C-alpha cells in the first residue's frame, strides 16, 4: 500500500497529518528518506524520526447492501455517512461510489491497493444494475442505451441492456462515469426512480438483506485480486 495509507492506519491519524510527516522529510523507508506516493511492501521498514512504525491492521473486505439515503463518504460531519451506518470496529472506507439516492452493492475495505484498482475505470470490470424508470419504455430505448449514448461531455461505451418489465431493465457497465445511468436515461427523456447495483465482477448481492453487510469469503477476495492483477 502507499506509505501515507500505511502510516495513517498504523498510527490512526489522518492522511493530511501523514503527508505533513512526509513533506518534512521525517519518514524513512528502509533507511532512506521516503517520498510521497512510495509503496510499502512486505518486509519494508517504515520509520518516523527513527522510530519504527508497525502496521498491524488486518485487511478487511466486506460487501454492504446499501439503502437509499446513505452517502458514500468517510467524512464524519456528513449526516448519514456510510462509515457511521456500518459502524465497523476498524477503519474502513467505501470502494468507489454509489450515489445517495441509489441502493445495492458496495464494497468496503481498508486495502487501498485493491480499492484503487477496482475504482480505476481502465480495468473494464463489470458492474450490473437493475433500473426502474418513471414510465414504460420502447425496444428502441433498449437498443439506443446498448449502443452508447451521447451525454454532456462524453459518449458512453456500448453495454449490455435487457428488458425486465415494461418500466424496468438490467444493465451491465464496464465504464464508471459520474451518475452515468441516470444521465443516459435522461438523454432519452426518462427519469430513474430506482437504481440498484446487484453485482461487481463476481461479487453479487444474493440474498443479503437491504442495510446488512457480510465479510467476503477468502475465495471472493482472491478472485477480486486475481482480476485486478494484484
């Protein structure tokens, strides 16, 4: 993981405070002054002012079925933030975002390397959603959504879209634009009234109740890391 994350976890201090140590040249990695963004690997020795910092934090990986109304932020001053909602005993953070009005699957972890890899849009991993609109839609809408949509500032990539009912469809994205599905639907004159993420790569909600979370299995964690090349 990055050295600022390593120190932040080990000392239970903010990233901002950690960065001050780094900028002041007080941090060494294996005896050499450590720069911003350097990576700490197994067996590396991190010291501040000559004192060794040991990160004994265990890696945590959970999946939450997020209710609508919960904000995916670690900022404690924001009411309804996801950290307070989950109430986990160790410091964790959400992987990517699921907007406040949306619900469904979101991963949470303290593994910064995996979080960055999953959140980075270039990997092209699948995210699957169920979407309900404000009115019935045509087959032309399904075709248009699948081919790619001109939205402000971008054209979305082709994707898989399947009808579920007159006003509900399933969509699989490999792109991560901000509020992408809502903006795509708006381009056709529809408004999303319910948006639920049900899968990220091989991790699915299954029968996990809304508002509940569970730890990922070892097999699920291994699968995620292999998919990300970690």
